C-alpha cells in the first residue's frame, strides 16, 4: 500500500465549496468510458471526500460509500457501478481511500 495522500490533520470542513476543473472532468477517461450513473457517483464521492477527515479521503466501507453516493443502503446498485465510481481511488496505509488526481487546476 501507499502512504496517505493528505496529512492526517487536513481539514476542509470550513470550506463549503470544492473547486472543480470542468474541462478536465468533461474530457476525462471517466466521462468517456464509464456509465453516466457511475460518473455521477464519482462526483458525489469526490464531494464527500472534500469534507472527510482527513480531507480528500473516504472510508473503505461499502455501506458508507453507497450512502455517500446518495444510494442509501442500495448496495446492489453501488456494486454495479463501484468500479466506475471508485475509478482512480487507492487504498492507503491508514485504511482509507484517496484519489491521486486533484479536481482543481
């Protein structure tokens, strides 16, 4: 595994918005290759990761990830789109998932 991609004390919870590099997302492999639902779930997970502790991370817990996607407890739908929604996320030494590509320029 790899070291966490943000410091353990990184906290962005006081920042209510997340910058998004629109052209990068529009022209991404994610947008070109994944099912539209998976793309939406990916954006929802990026948004959730913004306010997690540490910032930019997600728990490695399928039930929580489904909820953060807006699916509640619908694990069947989450599992159907998990690979696309989680595209690029890596599991790090602290047991959390991180995405190595920033959404802002």
